[in-house]
C-alpha cells in the first residue's frame, strides 16, 4: 500500500523512520533464532557462490540492510522480521542477507545512495541494484516485496516499462520515489513534475508530488528554493493536511538554514493556525530549543 508522501516526509524527518505504523512488539530474546547474515557483500558472495559444477544455477541475490544505531525501525526489523520463521527460511534458501552499519561503512552507504533508514537494497551478484525497500514492512509483505523484485515485479525497470504504455499518475509518482531514494534527483524531479503537469495541480497527488519536489530542494540545501516551494504548497492547499505539512516544513527549513527568528515565527504560526494537529507539540519543543539553548558548561576550578 502506498504511503502518503506528505505523512511519510514528516515522520521520516522527525522520528527517523519511514512508516506511519505503530511499532510492533519485539519478538527477540537471547535464544531467539534469526536469519543468517553476513558482515560484507564479499563475505556473502563467498558463502553463497554456486560451485563450478552447478554452472546452470545463478548465485543467490543479496539483500543489504543498512541501519544506524539510533534508528528505531532498524531494530524492529531485527526483532520482528528477521526472527520470523518464513523470513529465516527465505534468507537460508533464496537470498543472502548482509547487514551494514551505515555509520561505520560510509563508503558502501554512499555507493548505494542510502539516505534514510532502514534501507534494504537488493543487488545481483555483480553488485548492480535490482531495487530497494525503504522503511519497515511486517514479515509477509516484506517477503512478497523481495520475491516480487526477484521476479522483476515492482522494480524501477518494471515501472518504467509500464510507463511506456500506461498513463497513470500514481505510477509516475512511484517511479519518482524510486529515483529519489536511489539518489537520482534529476530523474525524480522529472517524474514528480509529470504527476503535477498531467493532472489537477490542486489534487492530493499533485500536492504530495510538490511536497516531494520541495523536499528535494531541502535535501540539496537549496534553502531559498525549498522555502518558496513549501510556501506555494501551503498557500494552494490551505488548512488541508498537505498545506499544514508544507507550513511546518517551511519552519523546519528556516531552522536548518540557521534563520532562528523566522523558524520560531514559523513554528508559532503553525500552532496558531493548526491548534488541533498532532504536530503542535513538536513545534513547541522546537521553539523551546531555539529560544532556550542549553547553557554552556563552565569549568569548575578546584
């Protein structure tokens, strides 16, 4: 099921996750079996390479899980998904699993343009990407996603092929998001803009695409372009969820760019304009951080 981009963007930034689901209860303890994993792609290749006499078989595809120590949903994959018996069987027989700490192996993280966590990249034995999953999925859809990828279903190549004969803005949006999370910002912008140009510029799908375009300016630290884009969405979509998210993101960009005064004003305006929205408490916390920075610790002379 496709997650609304406007919601996805806010949760990704604020909570360090990329899904809006309630977090499942961990299922792992010290004795719980888990999927076999490898510490590097090279180790996985060596362990799963098909012997020369089985030349008619292909080596197993590899799924590389990128995580960080602070990512809650990364831990949930470990304690809910990778301990599932069907998932264990999958990684024992169909694909190999590599687990990479993105804060340690920064070169590999950069090579695969990983910017959100958790990200699981499925690659062929030669290292070429098949596709990826960004965020958390429960065991059953998790397995379906990677089995589909293994059969060429739902991959970027598959979607691009469909787009040659189908006129479908939802499809264009999926393609844009695929490019975005692969680091293909220029291609992503083209497809997001296609969503807007070929439909009602004020419908929800256009609004989500425009939020994504603004987010790409933000990620590139083009603060002025990001602010202009968010403000335009806020004006066009008003008090709707899309308009409200654009408004709070405007304040966030001001904060990221170092403009504390406008950031505080933006968060205050959001509270005033949207007093019943769940993000109000987040805004209050940001205002406090910006207006009451922690005092510098002074050395105590003994």
